[in-house]
């Protein structure tokens, strides 16, 4: 017997259930942009809508900071580096097409 059995305990090895084995969680990905030319809340809303409508990346949320002149895009899915880079470029173009410098 083993140490547990020698101490008076019964021990058996049980197989782990599949539901217990999880893929390691990944940190949410974000894309940060400097957005120049925003003057008011309406401008910030326009930037947010442009980022969501671009379809370049799976957007969970867009946070636009008017005073800091930034936009942070939180992605709803993990993307590989190449796709992420292409998506970031497309998002910047969408923001620029909306009339701002990104």
C-alpha cells in the first residue's frame, strides 16, 4: 500500500471529468487608437459607431475618451497577430473615413 493506506485511509485514482479540463483563459485583446479632431460628444459617438460598423474585428465594446483623444476597442474574440494587425489598419481607415485622424 501507499502512505495514505498505511495511515488508515483508502485511496483510489479517479479519472478527471472532461468538464473540469478547461482551456486556459486568454486576456481580452484591445486595440488603442489616438483619434485627433474630436470636438464634442457627437464626435466621440461618430468614432464609436465607425469602429463598430467597420466589421474589421469582432468588437465587444468601444471606449472613446474625448479629452485624451483616444479610442480603445475591446474585442469579443481572440484574434491571431496577423489578423489583428490587418483589423487594426481597417479600423483606423474607418475612423479616418468618418472624418478623424487615427
